[in-house]
C-alpha cells in the first residue's frame, strides 16, 4: 500500500459483508479481519505477507478515527 496522501491511513480486509461491518460493534468487527496494513504515514508505503482470497466479495475499510464515516470503505471483489 502506497500512501500518496497527506494523512495517515490503514486498510483492513474482512471475511464478512459490508452491512455486517456497519451493524456490529468494534470487538466483533476486529474478529473478522483477514488481513490488515496498519498506519501508513504520508509519503510512505507498507506491504503485507502474501495471502490468498477465494472468489467473492470482501469488505474493506480504514480504521483511523473518522475515516470510515468519510467513506474510506468499500468492497474488494476477487474474480
């Protein structure tokens, strides 16, 4: 993940749907994380270990306060 922005960002990929992420409490949300890249500062990059996802849809989001509400979330589709 390359952060070419001016703020800090994270990315998490979940083994559950976007609706379930919105509807659950934070503890339940954290239990569904398949992989995460934490706190990438502006101008920096980071990577995760190689992982395999099956075909399907996965919820993704940034965990930094206010970022989910600013629509830094979505769906990752593996075909």
